[in-house]
C-alpha cells in the first residue's frame, strides 16, 4: 500500500493531497477500524504498518504529499499502539 506522487508544493492540487492521504494513511485507518474490534475480542493479533524513511527525511521537491502522509501514518501507528495498550 502506498503510492508516491512526485510533485512539489507549487504543483500539488487538492486531489493529489487527497490521493496521498487516502492511499498512505486512511486505507490503514479503515482496515484497522474493521479488524481491531475482532483482534481485541480474541485478545490476539498484530497490526503492522509499512512506512518509509521519506517520512523523516522527505525529498521536499518531489515527494511532499507522500512523505507527509507516511509521517501521519507513523504518528497514527504510535497513537494506536498507546490507545490499544491502555487498560480498559
């Protein structure tokens, strides 16, 4: 999962941003939302998100939307891990 859109800020449209976020972040969020209740009920399961070093070291002139979406995926993954680990 993941698709780099190789454009700079001046050439990125709202549609490019939407696509980058949809493919690289929101698809994982939706899949997790569907699977996590089952995993919690079974008290087992693992979620692995695949990211990229571009999330920390973006090539700003060519992968801004992709790198931003992957950075958001990293933050989401950490937040999800903390939320799921909290005692209920």
